[in-house]
């Protein structure tokens, strides 16, 4: 079985990730950490989330918890990285989801140098699906 990082806390808490000793898994990995009971997210919905993003075994490059504000964006429409589109469509509102996103489903070979994301980095996100606008 693929080993994924573990996340502290529950829905709404800023998570801390603990990484296994193994290398990042191949392909997109989606793990529901806490199952919500709200409506199911469909492609084209504008979803509202809190999230933390961290390079596999590396630094946290972004999180909304410290800012104290959610973000919203259309999902399943190519607006955000592919791993978010593929991993969050079909989830239920109120869910906490861990995404392990390899470069081909993330920012690709260029990465995001200003955020310290290399083109070879697997990105791990913990996403709390707060709602739909």
C-alpha cells in the first residue's frame, strides 16, 4: 500500500503534515481524512476551501489558515492545478481531503520558483471543503 503523509487536527484546524520515510508515490493520490455530509462537488462549482500546501518532505509553501480566510475558485474547469480538479470533484462539502500531487498534475517541469516549488516536487495539500458559492 502507498504510504501517504499523516495530518494532525480535524476539519477547520491548521494541519501539520508528518511524512513517511518512503519516497513520494507515483500518480495522483486522494485520501479522505474526514468525510463530510454535505452536497457532492461537481465540475463547474465554485468551491470554498481552506488549505495547506507543502512539498513532499519539504517546506510549507502556502496555507490559508494563517491568513484566516478561505479561498474560492471554480473546480473541474482547468482554473487550478489538475490534481485539485481531479481530486476534489466528487468530494462532499465538509470533507477534509489529503492530495498527493505529482509534478505532472501540479505545476509541471517549471515548478513555481518564487514559491520554492521545484519541477520535480510532489506537492501535498490538505484541503477542507467549506462550501460552494
